[in-house]
C-alpha cells in the first residue's frame, strides 16, 4: 500500500536554509503533499502530543526517511525522537527505507563507521534533492524526475520512454469563473493539454446550453472522465464547500458534491481527482477533500518556472490513459479564440444566469517587458522606512500599503520580478508616542511584521523567511531608554578610538546603549528572525546565500545605536570601521558582498564618514540604505552601486517608493526598477527620472565589471 509521504526530512533548525531548498526542489518534482517537511504542515502539526503524532508520520506514513546528520542533529531533542523512529525501522531490517546525509563527521548515537551515507560537502540543495529522487526512482521502479528547471525539450525527454496509449486520457477540468482573465488561463491550460494529445473537456466547449442541462452535463463529465482536474482558487474553494452567497457559483458547488460523493463511494480512494493551482499561494485553497492528493503548480507557458510540474502532470495523465479504443478528440477547435468566445457572452456552468455580462477586454494582459527575463538572475526587493503605527498612521497607511502589495504581484507578472531576497533597511516602527492602545512599540512592530510577511508571500514563490534581511533605523529606537549621560559621552568623543573600543568590547556600557533597541531585538526574536541574531548583543550580522551558483555575502549594519534626541546630519557615531571589518571578514569567501544600513553617508561624524564611504566602495558591490526617503541610484566606474530606497510609507500625501534589483547572470548587467506612489490615482507607478530611467522606471546598470568577471570564470552551476 502506498504511503502518504514519498520522502520525510529530519534535520536540526540550524540547517533550515539549506533543507528548505531541498524540500522545495522535492516538492516541485513530487508534489508538496508527498514531502514531510514541517513548514508544509504548519496547521496540522499544531497539536498536543506532537511527539507521538510526528513519530507516526515518520514511522508509518513515509516511504523514504532522510536524516541530515551533523553536530546539531545529535544535540536536538526532536531530531533524537525522529532518529529513534528510524532506528526501529532498522531493527525491522528495512534499511532501504533510510537514506542518511552528513554535513560533518560528528558522532551520532546509533550510527556505526560501517554505515553508508552521502556527504553533502559542496553539493547544492538541488543536487541533494536529485539524489533523493534517484533513490525514490530506484526503489519504486518509477521514472526519476530531476528537480531543476529544464528547457521544455529536456523536460519532455523525461517522458520519451513512456508508451503512447491507444486512447488518450479523457480529462475534465472543474474550475470557477473568478474573472475573464482566470477563465482565459484555464482555457490556455486546456489548449496546451490538447496539444499534448490529452482529450481535455471544459464546460465552455458546449456553447450556450448543453441539451441535457448543466447538472446532467457536469455529472456525465465527472463520471466518464479518467481524470478530473480541479483548478483551485479562493473562489473555487468557497463554492466547492458550499459557502458562496445564494445564487452564485452553483456549478462548482454541484461538482464539489459529485467529487466528494465519488471519493466517499471509493472509501477515500478516487485517484482520478487531481488538484492544480496556477499560483503557488493558492495551495491553501485546495479543498480538504483533495488535500491528501498530489497537487501541481502549472502554467500554460512552456517557459514557465513550473514547466517540470506540468511535465510531471502530463506523465500522470498519460499513465491514466485506458488501453484499447481509438483516440477521441475533443469537440473544441485546437486553437480557440478565447477572448472573442468569452466576449460574445458564452456562459459557463458557473456563470448563471445566461444573460450575465462578460467584459470584452483582452483576457490576458501582455507584460510590458523592458528586458527579457534571463534564464538565470538574482533578484531582490528593497523596502525601507515603513514607520508603522496603528494609532497614528493606520487610518492613512492602508491607502499606500494595500496597493503596494498588489503592485508587487503586478511587477512579477509584467516584468518577471520574482525576488529570491527581501531587504528592509530600517524604520519598521514609528517610534515613541506613548502607551495609548495601538501606539506601543510592540504593536508597531506587530504591524510592520504583517506588512513584511505579506510582501514576502506576495509572489508565486514566496521569498524564504531566512532570505529576509532587516536592519534597525532611528525610528526603531526607544528614546525613553536614552539617558543624558549616554548622550553627553557621545557628544564629547573626539575620535573613533573610544567608540570602536565600546562596540568591540560589548561590555556593560555598550549593553546600556543597546537598551534603546531592546524592543527591536524582541521583534526579531518573537517573529523568528534567528538568522539576524547571530550577534544579538550588537544587532549586526553577516550571512551568505547561494543563488544560481553565485555566493552572496550580506552584511547587516547597526547605524541606529547612537541615535538620540539630538539626531542631526553629521552627528552620529557609527563604529563603522570595526563593524565593516568584522562583517566583511565573515563573508570574505563570497563572490560579491552587499551592505545593508539605515543611514547614508553624510549622517556620521566627520572622523568616520569620509573614510567609511571609501571603505564601503572597496569592500561591497552594493550598498543599500534608507532614511532620506528618496529613491536614487549611484554607480561608479568600478561597478560599486549605491541604491537609496524611498520610504514605503510616510504619508499618502508625501513621496513613497520602493525598488527591485535584478542581476542578469548571462550578460553581467543589472537593473534597478524604481516605483513610487501616485496619490491622485491611488496606486503605484514607475518613478521616471529624466536621463536616468526609461518610462518603466528602469535604471540600467550596464557597467558591472566584477559581475562579468565572475561569469567569465565559469557558468553558474546547480541553478535552483
């Protein structure tokens, strides 16, 4: 009997950034529902007696268990519980169900020197996932699937060994009429399936009115189909569950009843029902009835990042094709004119009554692409200066921030800007305004976290949380914690020597200075930004991330620690010489380095400012900051780039902005996409600067010699 999970991952939290990429690669090939990885099961695992429940998932419901051994694994209690389940499996002589990996040579209880394992070493997460997939393919005698994105021709070759059925699978697509655009995507998806020799049926194939009526039509299609695909969205789920307002969406509600009944009649089987989503975020809208099944993120576009998912689905549909009979083509033309068909008012089962008006505008908005999306690129989203405070600005902030989240989705769909990283360069909170409800620091940071989380998950592939990087700003300082003697000490320093000693020793005096950022530190701790707390005493960090084989070093600076009531330009002590040397040294092996800081140069005292500006240009390829609320770009002939972020919110009546950066790993060029809020229209538009950007707000970076040199050294390997 097949088990719920094809693979279960066991690992310590310290290795989560690496394991998350392994899990995502496995999920892309196998389906998220078949990978036991805790972040995919957040709601399910929120229960008492989790040790018993989780142990059963590993022991009884997983086909292949993959522990990632390391020193941290031996110390962690939860890892020990999971490893105990695996040792019981070994006792039963089922060792083929366990595939160990090692990060290091730390001794592990119960592991002997003669036990085999895979050393991770320099392997990428994608290479690790491929090895797991190969093991699954060998143990199940199924075709292995490589997790990396592939050109369509290469992906199609994975299916070449499959025998061509004498009759193609008959597939019925169940979907909701969310919008004309959504119906167009469904139709394009069906058209591609037909091009791949799948007999695919849609309700709109039968025109205005099926002779047997809509209920009988749906029942016949679901009963006669070899496979029923449910295209899941928020609207589809609401109607499938019967929670739609009376008179709307009756078609999906009826089909939902038919699907549930079929699964019930088959005692929970019903393998013919497959959930599909067009956007990764819609996975949460898969009906409970279908949630235990393998689901797929698909696109009608062969160049989509989800092409491998489409090919895996196609393989499954071909396996479902009955043997015998002759091909039975659909009664729909191969290349339908989707826009004209819908514009003419052709109803669907889910759009009753028949006289419902349908928009005649084009069904799919074509991207206004300024540069063709490269096959390999590094992209980040840069936000800054939110100044969140429900009591003071909440009544106005939604005017700017809600459209901002919509604009992020639009930038992804129109320009392919799907970031792997999110940088926030300070001033998440508004600052001290008392303890009126809605104005405390905790409430301010709680609201900021809601915005950061919404921005992180706004994309088809959410930015991993460990790829969100934040630094403190002056508004994040609790000025009630500032003492007069601290301010006096700062104002009487004549050179950087004593300031460097203060931050380097991190003694009692330093801790007293850092009390003003205690609320900010609590915010990072509460919301799980552990990767930003590697130096929690100083609130600085140095982290590395590898994207498309390129190793980025990210340095997070603390320029807010000396902020006080007398903040003035040219008056801040930074301790930047020590911070820069410390952080740059920790990421010295990176291919290139990025500095994140709140204050720009010009705000620090003269003994530090000029020297540090030179040092940053030498040690960092990119210097990202906020504070001055002005979106701008400076680039030197050597390829050092400073990107200043505007405030993503200061007032709907003032300048607000944000930016994306994209580095093309094929040409060695870069782009900065500047956006600004336009008050009169209540939306976000390109920030156009004469002589600097084009009409899309694109500021090109053609002169990045260090990036071209990195590319010439060898093509990026192991793309995620």
